[in-house]
C-alpha cells in the first residue's frame, strides 16, 4: 500500500494483526483438478517430447511465453493462471527450476524440461499478460511446428552469439510457423514489451509515441522462399545488442549497431525494390486481416509517460503514426526488449537497448509509409521528427529514400494518411470490436455522444491532467459504468533520450475516452452521476491550467485522502473484474496524485 492513503478499517486492521500473530501462515496451494492436470499433461507432452523438432519448438515457445500468465480457456471451473518454466526434472517429478537471468542463458545441463506451474501470487494488472491455452491453439502449434516436413539436425547452442539472435538460433523452424505463432496472440506478444521489465520509467518509454496503431504483414503472403533466404542472408545484420551480454559501452556500440542497421535497411530496400517493382503487390492486401476472425490483427498502443498499455482494435481518433511489423521486426523487438533485456545489466546495456529501439520503431513506421504515395513519404516522416539533429536527419535520409516504388493503393483525395487509415479500418472491420467504444453503456444516446466528443478536445491546457483518470458514472437507472480518460502527450519528435520536455508539443495534446479499464496506474478517480455529464464535458473543454483542473477535482474527485477512497476502490475493482475478467488485476496506486 502506498504511503499517504487512508487507513484501513479497525476490523481489517485486527484481521491483519491476528494473522501476523498466528505466524502469518500461507494457505497450501489448491491441488489441480483432474481436468487441469490432464491439460497440463497434454501441453507438457508437446513441450518435452524427445524429438529434436519438439525440443526446438519447446525452446522457442518458452522464450516467447515465459512472462505470460497462461490459462485454460475451456475449463469451466474458477480460472487459474500458470507460467511456463524450465526445469531440471521431467514431467511426473517435482519441478526443480532452472534459474537464469535471461530465458536463453545456458541452463548448465544437457537437457531441460518445460513445465507448467500454477501462479500463487496475487494477479496485479501491471505485470498481468493473459494467454489462452485451448485445444484449437494446441492443434495449431502441432500444425505449424511439428507436422511440416523439415529437419532439425541438431539443437542450437546456448553460446551467446547464437542464443541471443533468434534468426540464428531458430533458423531450422519455418519462418511462417514462427510468424504465425507471434501473430496468433499479437496483443500478448507486444504486451511483453509493454508490461515486461524493460518498460519501467520515462527513459524507457519515451521511445514510443503516446498513441499509435499497429498492423502486420500477412504471413501467407510473406511465406516465400525468397523471403526466408533473405532473412538467412541478413543474419549478421540482424544481430542485437543483447549479444554483448549485460555489460557494454553504449556510444561505441551504438555506432556499430547503427552501421549494421543501415546495412540491413539498404539490403531490405534493394530486396523490396525488386519485389515491389513498379508497385506490384504494394497494396493493403499485403496486410494480415486476422483471417477474418482474429482481433489481434489491429492493435492500439498507449503510452502513459512512464508506463504503457496495448489493446486489441483501433481505439480513438486516427493517430499521428502507425507501425507495420514484418516477421523479422516483430521477432527482433521481442529479443531486444523482452528475452534479451537484463534488469541486472549495467546502464550501458539498458541505454543501448533504448537507443537500438529507435531503429526498430522507425523501421515499423517506414513500413507503414510505404503504402503512401512515394512523393509524400519523406515529408510525412519528417513531420514526425521535427527539429531533428543533423546526424538524425542524415540517418533518415539514408533509410527512407532508397525504397522508391509507387504504391498501388488508390487515393481519391490529397489527405493520403487519413484515407489510408480509413481503408484499413474498413478492411479490418470484421475483426474490430467495440469493447472500448462509448456504446451500450446504459447511458442515454445524447450523453454517450457527449462522452465520445471528449476525444476531440485538444490543447495546451490539458497538460495538467494526469495520464490515466478513471471515471465512474452512475446512470439514471442506478447502474454504474466505468470509463478511462487517457491523456495523450504530443511531441515534435521522440528521437531524443533526454530532455523530453523540450520535445513536447502541448498544443496538440488530446484525450482518448474509453469504456472500461486501460492502464495499470490511475492518477485520479472521478465519480459522476449521468446528470453531471454535460457539465463534466464542458469543464474538460475549458481547462486552461492547474486551477481549472483542481476545480474539476473539487466537483467530482474521490481523492486519495478521502475516507471513501477504499470503498470506491473496491467498486472500481469489482467492476473491472466483472466486465474484463481475463485482463483483471489489481491496480497500482503508486502514481495516484494528491491535488
């Protein structure tokens, strides 16, 4: 519990004292049900088969899911979460964990086993990354990794020069299988970047914009021998800073990796110029549409200054930037920010990880720009990076200009980016859901429209509003609905490690108002009645500074000093758990403001 919160009740206090006085004993873990044990056995059968195909597949799955909270979505009893761990012992024996800093570090034995173990700790939102296990997904894993006709002659070593580079370590696994695996639950793939150990603090988070959309190449259309061969040819240029282990000198190595990335992008541009010659294939058809049913085909990432969130769908108004991720880019981001990030590494390791992510972000942005007319690509990209340093400007010139093939996307206006976003929203409509939209809230249609209009509020006065504000509104019928007000900070560019304040573009700050919970660290709680909505929205529109925001709090806030705080907190968590049971975890109040 953070300091400065109201005291708990006397009865709750006495309960704690009594528990401590009796030795603070913990309950024994509940045994697995027969159904749960059967499902654990099924997955451990795949993961621990002696065949080299299975061993390599298991290593790949583990290195991508070791942070996830796995659950059996087809089990009807109370949901239980599991994690996948490396063990010295095979299934049927008690688990003896292999403990290493990173998931690909040498376990020190010839054979490790991959086991599922139930999570005993309380689920907290800031580290909760749910991943569904079910029979269709298990069948897909067999279909992608085990059934195809390919050979694994020997397993990759744990030498850092091999294990830290997935393009080398897993070269025997079909690229299509790897890409399919990460896309199948792409929200979880990217959530590992967002909720993993790397994303802690402003310096780590200022590598991304405050809100952007993410799309993916279609694994079927990129399943080509030429693409696989290109990735293999570029294995050396796709190396990551994690090969330097946990101790590194950032500046000299940044130059090394900048040159390496330049070589890769030049080779990629040459390859793309040949493949898309004359604009051939260069349409929105190259994008994955979730096979018409998978909502992971389109994601929205929010930055909350020193934390972040990722959700399915295209949430909010059209953003300034977007990414399109191909296999190599998606894989490298995982091994840079998740598998290869060492929380115990020196500052140089952490700094070069952050600096290298600049390259990968711009690569994803460049993929998106390739669908715009080639006459406006560089102009649009430069508008995202205003007041660049000469060195950064030179880097952009090198990496954007080489790809020059014309897009075959048909544009009818000169607002190209908006029109492209419109096309993507239409094509992805079958997999887009309305779970965060201001619809079906129990409020009147007029009040829903007023709340939707919050997304259009923009201006310098918003800078005083916290990054995450959760708003509970009681409808006329007495039912309550929880919303989240997200403050999106605008920047003239995000290419600078330090002095972020100098890059802020306050006049373009805006809001995204959503139904339900997004974000782990609320900065304020507001409580309204439906009759307050008109005045609430009017007040938001008129905020010009701190004094106006405090007046808003005076009218609607449940402050951290309020005697009603814990009761209201219970209402928020009850609503969150009831309406978003899979994603639910306890919220963190360490960033809750006192104004």
